[in-house]
């Protein structure tokens, strides 16, 4: 079993929703990048996640929304849009917070769990995880996962340590 087959098995995928979603972005020539836990996997030892957190070029989100709504289940929140398909447990979470838009320009293609995915630069992935970990409105369990992802990045790339705010260093006992 290769990594793609493994991922789809974990995602209970009757179809390869991740590849279908990525192919749609490519077909529409949409600038995007992965920013969440799957993005961390591009730089650290992989951990399985059923979320693909991405940022999409802001000017394209509106047009894509109608495409997504015609094919998938779509739920809109104040800072994100969640897209899912009944054929997979994978959830695509499109981040609409404008702070993430510059990440797209610095992103590059990386291999993640057997997929070619445009992934934010490691410093940007770290920054997104810092924002998430410091967001008091997020569930505590989500913030703990963000801290774990930050630690995974720091363990792999020690040169990122100076980018951490003191509050995060204290929380991680660094």
C-alpha cells in the first residue's frame, strides 16, 4: 500500500477527494497553498489528518464557491469555508482570514502523503500555527494540536525557534 492508498483508506475514501479538489484548483488555475497539519507534514514526520487547511487567492474564492456548492457540501463560517464530499471523510477548510493571502506567493510544490500539493513556506506554516495556537476562541483541543504541530516543526528545523513568541516558548517549555 502506498502513501496515497493509506491516506484514502484512513479518510474512508470511496473516491480520491483530495486529488479531485487539487485537480479542480489546477484546472481553474487558482493560486492556493496548504497551511495546516498536512502542510506541516511537508516539513516534518507525517501525521495523518482528515483536514486539508488551505488558503485560496481571495479574488477567486467567490467564483469557486458556486462550483463547490454544485458538487459538494459547503458550510461558510466567519473566517473559513468548509468543503466536504460524502465519498470521503476528508474535510477541506478554506481559510478566508486575509493575513494568510501573502503565503500563496511564497509557497512551493511539495510531496505530502503521495500528493503534489502547493504548500506554504515553512516559516508561513509556522506563523499560521502560531496564530491558531494563540487564538483563545479556538477549542482547547485544537490549540493543543497546533502546539504539537509547532513542536514538530521546531524539532525538524531548529532555526525556526527564534520566530516563536515567548508565550509559545513558555507553553512548550523551550
